[in-house]
C-alpha cells in the first residue's frame, strides 16, 4: 500500500529506501525538500503533492529524514506509528555507523527485511482494527479530558460522578410539585410576595404626575449660565486664534504649481529597504543581558527580561525533548500572537522549531538560550526570504525589448489601499524613466475612477512630458462604471502596446474573499489578460484574517478559472500596506508569507508617493523577537 519509504541525511545522501511502485517519485520528494524542509516548515509533517501524500519525521541527533509516500485517497492510520518504530530500529541498529558518518548505502542494505516485517505487522493490525465494530469514545478517553486533568480544572471521573448523582436523585414528591394556577410564562411558580405586589398595583392604579405651580409675580426666573469646559476654546477665542482668515484660497492650478517638487528624483533606482526597529532602551537591555551572561556561567539568579527570559527554565547539559520545550513553546506562541501573528501560523512555527531541536544535546546553559533563539531566527528568516526575486524594473525592460507592456494587477479586499499604493508604484516607475498606463478596472466602487484621475493629474505634474506637445509619461485608461473589468483591461493593454507604454498597472475592485460574483470577475480578468504578475494588497494591521483572506483568494482564483486551457494563476506577490501604524507588531508579514510562500514585494510606510519600501528581513525578525 506504500509507494515509497526512504531514509536520507539532511545533506541529501540516500541511505536506504523501499519502493512499492514502478513510478518515479523523485519529483514528490524533491518538492517536499524544497517547499517544507528548506523553508523551515517542519511544523507541517504532512505534505500533499498532486495525488500523493508525504509524511516525514526528523532525527536531529543523527541529522536524518524519514519519509513515507502513499496515495492521497488511502486512509492509512499506521503511518505515524511506522515512522516512529522505523526511526527507533534504524537508530539502534546502525548507531555506530551513523556516529562515524559512514553514509555508504551498502552499509544499510540489510535493513529491508526488518522493515518488511514491521510493515506487514502494522498492516495486519489495521485490518483487524477495521473489522472490529466502532465504539463511541468515552469522555475519559478524549483529549479534552486529558488537558483539563493536566490543568487541574475537573476531576478525572467527571462524567461518572455526574451519572451517579443523577441516578441517586429521588423523583420529586407530589408535595414538591408546583401548583397549576399561579405559574409564570415558563411554568415557574410565583412567590407570594410578587402576588401581593401585583395586587397592590392594581388597587392604587398608575402614579399621577405632580405639576409644579407657576412662579409668582414676585419671584424672578433665574437664567441658566453656560458651562465652561476646561481646555475647550470658545467662539470668541477661536476667532482670535484663526490666523488663516486673511489668506486668499488658491485655485487648483496654483496648488499644482505649489506642489512639493522635492519628491521628484527621490526614488531613482532600487527601493530602499525597511528601517531597522531599534531604540536606546533596547540597546541598553541587550548590553545588560550580555554583561549578565558573562558574570553568570553556571546559574542565573536574575531574569534578564525580554521574550527569551523564560528559556532559563530549561536545564543545561541534557537532551532537549518535546516535553521539556512544551511550556517554553506555549509562552512563545503567546508572544507571537501579541506581535500580530495568526494563531494557526504561530502554532506551526513553534512546532517547526520543536521538530528541529527535538533530540539535540546542549552542553552549557548559555548554549540552550543561543540554540533556541538561533533556531527561531533561522526559521523566521527562511520563511521571509523570497524563493525568487521579483525585479519589476528589469522585467519591464525585457518586455520593452519584446515589444509589449509589462502588466501588473493589484487585487485585495476593500479599503486596504490598492489605489494609493498603485500610485506609489507608478511614481517609482516614472522616476526610473518608464511610461506607465493606469487601467481603471474598478467599475464597482463609486469614486474609484475619480480617485485615479486625481493621482494621474498629480503624477503628471511631477513628471510632465519630455518635450512640449510630446507623449504623456502617465495616463489613465478608463471606461466608467458598470462595464466588464476584463474587457477594460484588455483594451488598456492593447492601447499601451500601440502607444508604446512600458508598464500597465491594473487597479481592480476591492472585494471580500467570500463574494463569489466579484471573485469570478477577478478570475476572468486574470485568465483572459494573463498579467505578468498578480499582487495581493493586504493590511499590516490584520492578524488571523490575513490567513483567511489569502487562502480564500488563492482558492477562488483557482476554482473559478478555466483549467481546460491552461494552469490557473494565483497570487505571485504581496504588497503590505499601513506598515507605519503598527510599531513592532509585524506579524502579518509572517502570516501572509507563510500562507502563500510568495515574497513581499512592496511595503507602504506613509501617505506620500515616496513612502514605499522593500522588505528588510532582519528588521522584521528582530521586531518579532523583541
């Protein structure tokens, strides 16, 4: 039933394998290594590749990887047990050869008989288990009960005690039964006090309002004085503080003339990376921590503060196990969630670190802290580092040689800043001597076309034509509202090809990930026009919602595409906006990159055209672990 079981080192040397099919399964194993192992995604021990399912287990002591490959439609319950037992037998049998790094496959060729015996026994056990009638699991055997017992919330025999109490209860006597007459809406008896209160209300009737006597001629009516609020400016003070009353308002043309010309020339060449998160207090804390580690070699009596202070609960000189790291990883999950990492992603990330460190031996106390911190940093860097570089400037120059425009499509949910960041990207391209055509394909939101017109006017003022009467550097291609977005995009690409524009930036309507009609429209636009790159625009403010948005956007694009003609397109990159509003809560970058595996191409850091950056991996990692 298994297609493949292989054992290889983390360096890529295959020590032993068992193959149950004639098909080549090398591409599936290579995809596992490239997508999961090299990308530090050890938290997901199951990987799907086409119609195959791959499960793996790491042995960190001997740097080994155990991989099982079988068909996705099969329900094999013994795979986890098989991986555990094969790992134990292989380690015990070839321990001396593994310690001496003797990796010749001929040294492990006699392991086949032991594997076959173990596999047959587990398959027989599964057959016997499947023939037995299914029995409903009791509360005492559930995982929830085990967790509650560990936390000390409920006793182990919770259900049994309740059942005994219910059985021991005697049926109510006739004297205890409520009377039929005086019952409320739900059948509960009314108390005698409530009955007397209702009867008194009926006798007395409703209360009469007491009218106050009008003031006599001798009395003078007092006028209410205005309340004076502390710190609030009144009308008279506001007039004296208005220094703009004598300023004559400027017309639109005069405003464009007075526009800040300092923006021009500020974004030539590659974009600047994100700045490092640092402060004087953090530097002082790091220096104090280093001094404390130098003074305390054997035992630490003081907590150094920061997120990694809880690692000091581990004991030095022992093998790191999953059980010893469990309380540490729980605190790490909470820390990542406070940094705006999605809960699901923080679980997988911590599980990846546990899988990577399980079984390793630490010699000194300082080694524990440095190894765990180094492993976490390495995992985060691997996740955030792009698998492939997206160089839009270089790609646009290549497309110009081919005689076509380079097409970039922006998509995302409502209100994340697609049009604003499209204008920033447009300004950056104009700074690098490229002609840009903006395609207004948002025919759904009222005011979307007018917003792009405003940006186009401002960008044209900053980058006028090269000569008087020459072709414009930036233009807007729009056909109003209520039209087919795919048709407008096609017309814009054809117009850009005729007028020799270098880049087409396609602005699409904001849509929620559950809006099926709009998701079909987006999938149609991408299928018909085949843009060079599809960018998902997301906020840096979101937490768990980031995973849901990206997963459903990718799924919707694939589901609504016509797969009969070509492979469906999905998201190629991410634009992270509103990054200047989150301080050090940068977890959305990890959540989005981990979910899609695609790089973060641009980061929006402000409200002007020059507030566009690229991702600084080290800055984000240091902010996450701060």
